């Protein structure tokens, strides 16, 4: 697979891999135990020019393609699901829509600080009473003179407590269905009425903040509308195509990390006078872990390349997300099994990969929704 990567892509991957192994891996369990968002890691990623990998250089990004970005997300997931999750939410959900749909003024004001790593971004779609039916939202934006007034609650919003800007979906025309949803740029620090009401304790990924936010009479000027009024759902579908590639890449990284830990342990751990990797049951399990990880990587890279060409990618991104997320969970579970009792302790990484991997089958559309999307793409 390496031979298929351009030299620039391999160089970026190696740079990030070295950083992950020296700076992130030693603290990965610590930040999880402490439920601490590691702001210093993202400052260092900004110094490496990695916070805007797929964003045009014109707006402070690296100017890389989607495949390069997927490689970075995979490397982060290989050592820390939490850092990887906050990174991909910042990039594919908060930054790319500003590049794709924003005005030049919006890109300078809101995209550049994200791409340069001045602060993180967030994206607020889900609500307490909406899950897979994300279009069923109660958050509203009403015109009042030359302002918009936002009211509502958003749930499970990654990075909201750390973000310098958040893209919020709201209903601007209640009777228009999908065509009545619009997107607004909210400044959590400057816009009165914005409040983070909960930072959730979770099964995993606790170094990445997942928040409930409340919008109470948040007044925004007209230039905070992203794109045109009523374009919010079309924007959302396009954003999710890229977001699913992000989760596929992150999932592939989680699977790779779990596989590597299990493989290394199996070669060092001896039972009955020989390394356990020499027993058929363990060897076969590790081979299957490798197979699933490689399959996930192939599907993810194919989707990333397709997206980068500007071709329709809904089927490819859903396939990659579905396969890679399930692979991550299966490989991480097998890694725990290979380590036995040690795999169940926090002294070893597989338990963290196992807990982190489960969200990959839920966020950005559940596995069930991916089956629905793929079925539609197949004409079923």
C-alpha cells in the first residue's frame, strides 16, 4: 500500500507518526483517565501545520488532498481515539464546510483561524430528541430585522467546550421540511445566550469533550448565515460524505493500534514453553485482525481518492465507514482477548481501543443508517 502513496503523503504520515509516538502515546491513557482535553497537543499539531491539512493554502491550510488528511487521522487514531476524534470533527465538520460554502469574508474571519490551529471548531447537528433522523430538529432561527435569533438545544457536540466557532443547524422555515434548514456560524465566546450545559462522561473517548449546548436568544448578524437560507440540509449531506471518510480513517487507526499491541504481546508472552503467537488459535486471530484492518484501509483510501477527485462518493464513504468502524470494534475486542487478563487492565492499551471503537459504529450515522444509505445507492 505504501508504494501507492505519493512521496509527500508518506512524508506527512511519517511526521505525524513520529509526533504521535513521542508526544501522544505516552499520555494517551493519562488524559483518558483524567478526562482532560490536551490543548497542548493541538497547539503542537498546529505548529506542524496539521490543523488544516485538506484546506487550501489560501486560507491558511496545508493544501493537501483528502487522502493525505485521512492518513493523518489514521495515525492519530492509532495512538489516541480521543485526539483523533476531536481532530476529525474540527477538520471535516467545522472547517471544510466553511471552505465549501462560505463567502470570502467568512473564510478569512472563520476558516483561517481553524486551518492555522488558532482554535478548534465544532459542528452542531444532533438534538436530544433526534438521532438517526437528524433533520427532525427543534432549534430555530428567526429573522428580527437584520439579525437572526437562535433558540434550541444541541446534543453530543464534539469540541463545543473548546471551540472558537461552531456551525449550528437550525430551522429557518418550519413548513419547508429539508429545505427549511440553514447553517449559522456561532462564536461560543462572544455570542450572548450560548451555553455549554453538559460535558458528558462516556464509555470511552473522554479526552475529547462531547457536549450539550443551549442557545437562548442568540442574536447573530446576517453575515453569520453560511451559504443561502434553506441550504443547510444539502450542506449537511455533503459534509457527512467527508465526515464518514474521517470516521473510517480514525477507525482504521484504532484497528491498527489494537492489532499492533496484540501482535507484539503475542510474540513476547510465553505459555507452555513457547510464544503464544505460535499457537494456532492466537496466530489465526491475529491474522484475521490484520486482514480486517487492511480491508478497512483499502476501502477508506478508495473513498478518500474518490472524494478528492470531486466524484460522487456517498456509496464509497458509507462502505468505508461501515466496514472500518465494525473492524475497529472487532479487532480491538480480539486484542483484549489476546492479552487475556492484562487486556482488561488500563495498564495495557487494548481496553482503551475497545471502548473508543464503539462510538465509530454510532457517530456520523450508525451502522444501520450506513446500510440504508448503501441500499439506496444500489437502488434498493
